[in-house]
């Protein structure tokens, strides 16, 4: 069985080192610390099976009002870039739970509040990938 590829779009990845290290034990994990880095990943046409998407982050490419001043940047990015990626599963991972009740596409397989428990995200990914 081949190892699955996970892209984590998280601007504060250093806060979740234990979680990321736990995921790396079973998966190929790439960290994109910004929307620009995520775009670079896709520009290189890299393969990904699952994306863990943070909702709250800064991105110069969007007007502040469009992202509710960074509170919904990942949500805007999801709608513009990720919603139509039918073959990629997406986990919305955020402390901004206001987007959890919105109309999410079929590729969103889970919505979860961020946790510092290294096994929290691992369990979700293991059940969805």
C-alpha cells in the first residue's frame, strides 16, 4: 500500500509540531504556512490525498473585508480553489466554528476544532483517508 499524501495549510504550524510529527509517522506530510505556499504546492502539480485546512490566516491576495480581516481566509480559499477538487478530501480544522455550518462541498469529509492532542487529528485523518 502506498503512503498517502497530506497537505496541511496552517499558518501556525509550529504550534502543532507534536500533531504534525504524529501524522508523519504514517503519511507523507507537507506544510503550507500560507495561501501563497499552498498555491505553490498546486503550481508544482504535486499529488495530495487529503488537505487539512485552517480557516483563520492572513493572505495579501485578498481584500481584508472579503476574509473578515483574516477570520475566514481559508473559507474564501476553499471556495475559490479547493471546493472543485473532487478527488481530494478536505478536513476543515479551525477555531473559527462559524464556517462549520456553511454549505461545504462534497469533498469536505470532516470539520473539527483545533486540538493540541497529537492523536486528535491523526484519528480523524485515519478514518477519512
